[in-house]
């Protein structure tokens, strides 16, 4: 004769504890654990968001190399534009434009190195102070090509511009150290050769 299995668990039948009461107590405990876990996760997300907002709200002083980068790109654009007025100096002016663009790229690389990058290759938000107190901006890396001047400069104008760039880079080099000082000194020397030899 086949043996029938009991319809209810033996523990529920023999202990005298109704099965619905046992299940509700288990459900309450499980809900409590879930509430606790969700609350902890939400708190961690909130702290992370606040920390991220705090980092993005930081306003930094402008990198002193930024002005040198803009100057180098302006010199490169001026040298290219000057070809229109002095086509006979095409070779020298093209060489100056190429070298000043290389200077600007080297300066930008150093600025970006200080800012750093995330593991996925993206750059962090880096707000810098502008001339007015309490104002800030988020400068993007300048485009590789700067717009040419509205009026093409003469060779004499470009020579004066390069002389000013040479002096500016030399003055800043004295306030820097290590690689930055060497980079600025090299740029200053190159500008001196461009103004005094290539355009001499």
C-alpha cells in the first residue's frame, strides 16, 4: 500500500505554530533587511554625488602657461597671414608658423598633464578664475588653428610681436622650475631666432 506524504510540513503541524504566522514573521524580517540595504546604498550614492559636485565647483587659478599658449597660436596665425604681404618670405614665415604652433601644442600638453585625465581618457571639469572676482570659466583646449588677423601684419609687425613673445616667455621662465622653466626658456630662445635671424 503506497505511503502518502503529509500535505503540510511536519514542523508546522507538530509545533502548533500556524504556517501563516511563521511566513509573515519571515517576510517582515526580509523587508527590514531590504530597507536597510536600500537605505545604505542611497546614502552612499548621495555622498558620492555631493563629493563629485564639490570637486566640480572648485575654482582654480589660471595656469600661467595658458597665456603663453594663446600668444604662440596668435604668432603662428600672424606669420601665416603675413605671407600675403611678403610672399618672397614664404619659407621663413611658414617655418615660424609651424614652430610657434609646435610651441603652443607643447604648452597645452603640459597644462593638460597638470589637470590630469580619468581612467577612461576624459578630462575632469577644471574651472579657472577669470579677471573679475567670483567669476569662473571652463576653458576648453583651444583649436589647433587660430583665426588669422583681420589685417595681415607686415614683417616688421611680426618681428615686434615675436620679440614681445620672447620677452614674455623669458620673464615667466624665471618664475617657474624644472621642465616648465626649461620649456619656456627654449621657446624664448626660438622666438629670438625667429625675430632676429629668420626675419632679420
